[in-house]
C-alpha cells in the first residue's frame, strides 16, 4: 500500500514571517521528524506544497481580503523552512497560487492513503484535504493534528471538527 505524506505550506512567512505564529513555530520539529521518517519509507511519497504569490498579490482577490503580502516568489518568506529543505530535493513540490491545489490530486493519484500536516489547518490544510476527499472518496484522508497549526487555536480546532464531519480522519 502506497501512502502520501503531504506537508502543506511549511514556509518561512507562515512560521516566523509575515503571518507566523507561535503555534506554527511549535510544530516545526514534529513536521521535520515526520518528513525524515517519510523520506526513509520506500512506499511513501513525500509531497510539499508551497503557497506562491507574485509581486501583485495585493491586487488579487485573496490579497484584497488578506492584505498582508506573503509567500512572494522568490523572497525568503516564500521558501520552505530551512530545516525541511533536505527532504524537499527528493519530494514532489507543488507551487499553488491559492488555498487548495488542483495539481495535488494528480500528483498523488497512485497513492492509496493521504496524510496531511502543516499550515494553516483552517485554510490550506482543510482546502487540500477536502479536494483529496472529493477526488478520491474511497481512499483514507488523514490529518496529523499534532503537525498542524491554524491561524488561531480556535480556528485550528474548528477546522479539525469540520474535516471530521466530512469523514476525514483526525490523528492526534
């Protein structure tokens, strides 16, 4: 059985940059551990997503609702956390201009199970989990909650509850 470990948006701007939080910083060691384990597992496809915006971010629909420039390619804030970069070189990397990526279901189509962790639980994690559930309703979609952080602890918990209601398994 092949599984995908999908690391969502573990980028500098979401950890300790423009939209960083102490919760995001606190999950980084755990995400590193999970990426290291996945890199050693022959039946695991390691995938990283990268929120990717351009200089005109503030002119986009998202930028008008969240007027905080972040993850502007190729700035430092756009880069995946330095402690995770050793695992990126052998992984699938998906740059996405919005919360969920329609490229993700294509990249993991040969996997039987999907495990997601990363940032932010209440925006990009939930968006990608729901996409995978919609594309592959019979395959298990799991959220490793220990490796996720939301915009706030409350919105993190709300997102976990919403995903649970959509038959997405929450691993604690």
